[in-house]
C-alpha cells in the first residue's frame, strides 16, 4: 500500500478517538485509584489556547493508566457565577439593555440559555485535543447533585455556627452590582484632588468630600498636642445641621493632611472599625447603584440622587460658597481600590451579607501545610498561602448576582436601610 504523501489528521484522529471511546479505554480498571479533577472551564465561551495546558493532566492520566492504576479524569464545566453574568451583561449592553430591565427569573433563564449556546463546544474541543477524560462523569457546577452538596455544606456550617449574616462593610462595585472578596479587588496608584475642608475650627483633608454627609465624628491622634483641647468637643458638620464629636484614636496618622480625619463608618474600612470602637452611628449616604442617598439633616437637597462623581463636584462647589474649602491639592498621589472586572472604583459600603467565620478554620489548614500533608508545586506558593492565612478576614460569600446558587436561607432579615435591590 502506498503511503499518503500528506498526513491528513482530520481523516485519522476522529476515527481513532471514537474507537478509544467505544472500547471504554478511559474507564478506570484495576485496584489503585488515581484521580484528577479537571479544573472546569467557564461555561460562557469556547476554550482558549490556555486550556491546551490540560495536556499535562492527560499525559499524567495516560502514564498512570499504563502503570495499571484505575484512572479517573473527571471533566466539568463551571457556571462561573459573577464571571458569566458579567460576560452576559456585556452582550446585553451591546444591545443597549441592562440587567435591571428583567426580573430575577427571566434574567436567570436568559443567562442559562446563553451558557447553553456558548459552552456546547467545550467537550468537543477537548475530544479534538485527544483528552482521555471520563465523559460519562462530566459535571456542570449547577447540576442538582452539586447544588445539593452546596446546601448540605451550608446547613453544616450553620449548625457549627460557622456562618452568620451581618450588616458589614464590603467592597462593592456599583457597576457590576455586587460585593467582592478581598482577593477580587485591585489596588492602583492614581493622582486625585485632595480637599482641605473646614469643620468649624478644624480642617480635614479628604479625597472624598461627598461622603462627608455620612460623617459621625472627627478624629485626632491622642498624642497630637495641637488638638488636645478639642477632644470631647463638638463641631458642626458643614452643609448640615448635624453636630459631630471630636474623638481621639491612635489609628490617626498625625502626618497625613492636617492630622484631623473625618470618620465615615458606612463608607471606609478603617472608619468602620473606628465607628465600632467608639460606638458611632453608621450613616449610609451612597446606595448600591452608586447614587447619593442623604439623611434629612443635609441642607443641599439637589445632591440627593446624584452619582458619586457629580456629587463630589457639587459638594465642593457648595462648600466653596460658604468659604469652607481651605485649599485643594490638585496632584495627590494615593492608592485606590478598583473592581478586578470592570476597573471602576470600588465603593466601600455596608450591605447585609453572609460571612464564613474563618478564625477556627485557619489552623487546620496551616497544620496540614506545615506537616506536608498538602504539598505545593511550585513550592513558592506554600509561603504565599501561609501569609494569606495570617491576614485573612471573615469571608463574604454572598454575591448580589442572579446567576449561581442561591444562599438557602429565608429568615426575616430586618429593616433594609433604604437599600435598592439590584439582585
Ligand atoms: Zn465592576
């Protein structure tokens, strides 16, 4: 038989692959199990070149199979909650639409359809790469047995008092409409204006004058002799009828600005902690759509309902009218937190959220790593996770998106603090 002058892989590969499948070549045989869980690709698009890296898993699976192990390589697709909704919303935006035009159920069904249309090719593409995965056992992360396991785990955590619901300061992206975990926010350096605002006899430097309507105190360092006589007194919050106390707290950096800072517990992580220490009221002035929602004691009613940036300009304009702007530093370099998805500024705010208490969960993890029960390749990641364990706070598990597994709880949640529901 003459050899073909050109190798036509199309004619050969598909045929061989289907014979592998028909003969059950990817089924586990033998006694010693060897299992790899394929990191499931996001089910909102076809594969990208990076997924070709799974070839390493395939090599391992085939190597162990030849050594006589009962190999099971389990493939899957990830519903990728927020990620997928983000991709879907970008498509909606192209049509000039937004998620807010739909009710929860319709939006969910539309995204489910989008996922079906866009992820159908994934397993075919893996087959074309020759992957020896156990397709019969493929898992989609919204399959009933997965959802069931999530609910069982949640129930267990409730019973062990590992979860709680609390009004808590979260990193919120008004554009994406969800709170994000610490690892999901990016820190960037940027030049912004730093405003020096007079609160009666004291001057405060801030990049966020519009949040002043949520101030519940001014704070100075206890050792700062310049201000000792003011501690315990009250000042009038400009543009309002509210009087706020001057407190002393060692978190204040004497060298920043004038050494006097405003405390806005509802919209700043450090202030949130200071507010708890000094039992100050938490006054929310920005809603989940990034618009101002002002308390009644604010005298400039036009600011109500404005977007944050417009509100900032208007606030400064009004402050200038009453001579309360001492100066503006036009080029203040500082770190800001931005959304890892859309790149817009994060808005720290208090919203009701579910949390996992991590304190008791950390030490078994650290022990397992130190005793080498869990090993890292490459090894440098071992140090990284140990560092991470040290700084980790309680983990917010709620995401305000429709696409995903709902938190299985329907207890009365108390007053809603005037928040706008955006799912
Ligand atoms: Zn965002």
